[in-house]
C-alpha cells in the first residue's frame, strides 16, 4: 500500500480546533469543532495528504526545551488530551506573535489530534498544526421552483494546505519527532514556520543521512572536478544506486573501495563533499549509517544517469559501461559516443 494512503487509512481524527490569523490580530474560537464521520474523512485527507515521508525534525532551544513554547504545548496535550483546546489557543497566539512583524499572509489556523498514525513502521499519536492561506471560487447548483440556479461562492480547497507540521509522540518518555510541509518550498520551508514558530532542527536520522549522501553523489557526478568523462559519471551514479539498494548500511571505506575505486576520484569526492556541505548547509554526514529505503525511493525521482550532449541528444545509461565508447572525430572536429546493442526496442 502507498505510504500516504496507509497513513490516512489508519489515522483517526479525534479533536479539531479552528482559528484565524488576521492582519491586526487573531480570531480565537472558544470551543472545539464538532466532528461527524463524513467531515472526519474529508479533513483527514485535507490535513495528511501533503505530509510525505521525508526529513524528520526535532524540537530545540538554545537554553532548554522548557522555553520552547510549541514543544511545551504539544507535550501538555500528549500528557492530557483534554488540554487540547487550551493548548491549541496558545499555539494560535504563538503563531500570531511570530507573524505580526513579518508580513505573514492571513489565513485559517487548524490544530488536529490523531490516533493511530503510521510512523516509521509503528502507530503513534500525533498533533497536526496547519495553516491555509487562500480561498478558491466554486459553483453551487440548486433548484428554485422549476428552475436550476447557479451561484458562485468561495471556500477552502482540500488541496490548499499551505503549511503543516505533524508532531509524533514516538515513545512514552516524551520523545517527539516532527514532519513539516510547506507548499511554497517543501525542500526549504519558511524560516518563520521552522525557526520562530516551531523552533525545530533537522534530525540526522537514517532517512536524512541516506538522502544527503545520494544528493552529494548526484551533485558530484554533475559538478565535481574529477577525471571522469560523461560515461564514467553515469556509471558512477548507476553503481551508487546499486550499492544503496543492495546494502543494509552505508560504510564510507566500503563505498570508496567499491564505487569510487580510484585514488584521484576519492580525493575529488572528498573535496566536493566539503563544498557540498557548505553550499547546502548540511552540518553532519556520517561515515556509517543504516540505509533508508524510503529515501532511496525518493532519490530515484531525481537521480538519472544521463549524458547530455549539446542541446541535441540525451543518453540514458543504465549499465554496461563497456558497451559505450567515446572518441573525437578529427574530420568533424567533434566528440562522439559509439553505443553497441543487439536489438532496438
């Protein structure tokens, strides 16, 4: 079963709070929203569909987590779910307080309490915090006497969550993990949402480590200063993906020996690794870690072994480097590749 479908299939929405961030303040509801089953089904899709398996965050504070307001509100709810209304109001006020001087867009604010959310292979309780920032026009059609009537209205699309966070209670000792969504830039969520409101930082777990090393390898193949030609770089990416798909854990010495192989390539890789970490802001890349299969599946969407030839041709290389030969044609004064194959599909 697809992971996000499974997430929604097992989740049970049990509490919902609704407020609104305004230009000059906020609207605070004094009661929770009533939940009928049909509404629960729609809202579960509304809230959970944008959240995909990916980078995990953890709460932080430069002094102590006792001073992280979002963390304390979530912990209070996990300790006592009946505190959900009071803590939701505090989260609404907190979001407004960090938004008022940053030209933040007005929008609806939601908090939701879920039971039985699938997280890392087990079930967890979770608090969802969401914000929608626009409304869409829609048409309603009804009948008046014998005539059909059409009316334009505006409402919130179930595809229009703009920012979201799921805070999972991962153990009974108070451990919390956070997944974040930002419709505008999910790879680099808005700083006010990450730093000022939630105050979280990336947790360097196996998903994060696997994803970053694969991104490093892709970046090295595309921009690294090495002696590898186009075929060599495509072959490097193919062998890298094979390595991650067949190993249970990553070991840098093993990766060097089996994938990088040549001393000059290793040296170029290390130099590019430092540049990559500085450019992307990655603070930690471990030399040994357990490999994450979801991270590999995600990487397959953006890692392609492609040789781009001017603006005319792309060669997709899936293996068998020995069946591609490169050279230079003196008469045409152009580079060429010769590809050997048995039949055309």
